């Protein structure tokens, strides 16, 4: 059988790579640190056997790290970051290995320049991923643009990342975790209860950044402001200002303060599919070709990529093109 994607030269033998010490018996090697914080450290790694770039999230091995690994292991959805492996680089620490994208999260892109088709494709993917989680009784608990990764350059493909706060539960629940500003009104209501619809509100706020800048929506406010009625009125007011009538309908209904009036995920998905039909762009399932290039702000350009990686990507493109021609002949 013809091997379309043969193994690439190992980065260990590649002089173009200035890699650090190997991790877990030379399975992966450090390339560069991408970020760090209270969650631990995220690094760009090269898989030694193939030269493929992956991300490693290094943290103290405890309940939170173990919970994130266990949740990601069972998730298989195109809008959720793909779990690859877990290793233990040193006693007391674990590293979660996941797929990598050089384009960063949604905050690294000027989403307002994306066309209507791309925006609706993005809405569909993220709502579909969230529905998948909720059907499995999993709540992400930290929905925000920083936790949505841009994977694809030519096709719009977004994925949820950072499942450190995620938890399986039967709604409603009481513990109020998440980022200030993205917590739904019921987080602060004595009569409200946190539920799956709380994440619909958070996602609706994230969608607003496809139409407004962060400085327009988030002003320099005290932390207490984000739990006030004035904050929720502001978010809903911005949803009503969206120029696109189609988008305005869905954002207004996703950001309603009342849980009973707020759209459920299934309703939002059905609405998007109907609009896609009316826009004559076909079913929203695999992404649409982009007219604008995505911005690579993670510090990794084509020139920086190791030759082994570039050859692997070229092979993959040729294979895809060949498969497309075969389909046409059928």
C-alpha cells in the first residue's frame, strides 16, 4: 500500500531546530514557551518521531490537571481541542499534549473584518461544540474569546481550549467559577441557578467581538460592575446594535438576562442553519474558504518552522488535492 504521508526526519537530527532537552525518553522536545500563568506553562513542542508541532500544558499534577485530562480524553468533536497524549516530565508534574495552531485565540484576530459567511460558520461551530459538551453533562465554565482557538488558515475552524475548570454535573449547580464579565446574570441572582444556559449567555457575549472591539464593550470598570444590572443591559444593548439583521436576532436572544427567555442551543443552531440556507452558502459543517488571511501572532511563521514540518504540510496539501480530483472523476 502506498504510504502517502511517510514519517518525516526527526527534529533531533535537524540542525535547523534549536531544541531543548528531551521530554519523557525523547518522545517530545521543547521548542519555545508560548505562555505561563496560574494554570502552569504552555510550550510548543516537536514530536521526535514525526517532527509534528504540538502544544504541551505543564502543570502540577493534582485534581485540576487530572480532571482536565480525563475530560479531554473522552471528547471527540471538531470544535474541541484534540487530546494527543499525557506525559510526566518530572515527579509531581504532568504535561497535557494537544494539537497546535500558530494563529492563537480569537483575541489575536480582527474578527470585525470577517465576512458574514465566516461569522455564521464560526457561530455554528461553537454552538455545535457547546451542545456536544452539554449533551455529555459537561460544562466548560470559562467560555470567553481567549479560550477559543483558531485552528485553520484557509477554512474557518475554531476550537474550545482550556478545560481546567470544566466539570461533569447535573444542572443546576451552585459554585460560580469563570471569568468576570462572562458570568451570566444568574451568577449574581439570589433566585437564579447556574445552568447550561449560563454558557449560552457567555458565548453570546463572545460573539459580540465579531462586531465590536473589546474597548467598546469592556470599559475600565470596577470588578463589582460586572455583576450589576447595568453591565447586562450594556451587553444586551450592544447586541441590539449589530448591523447584520441575522446576527442581531441570534445575539439579542442569546444575551437575554432571563434564563427562561434566553435561547437554548438547539434553537440557535436551527436558526443558523435556516439563515445559511437563505444565504445560499450550503450547510454549515466544515467551514468556508476565507477571503482574508488570519494573523499569526503566536510567534511562529513559515520561515521559523523546521524543514521537516514544512515538508509534512506540503505532502498533506498534495494528498488533499489528489483526493479532490478522484472525487470529481467519480
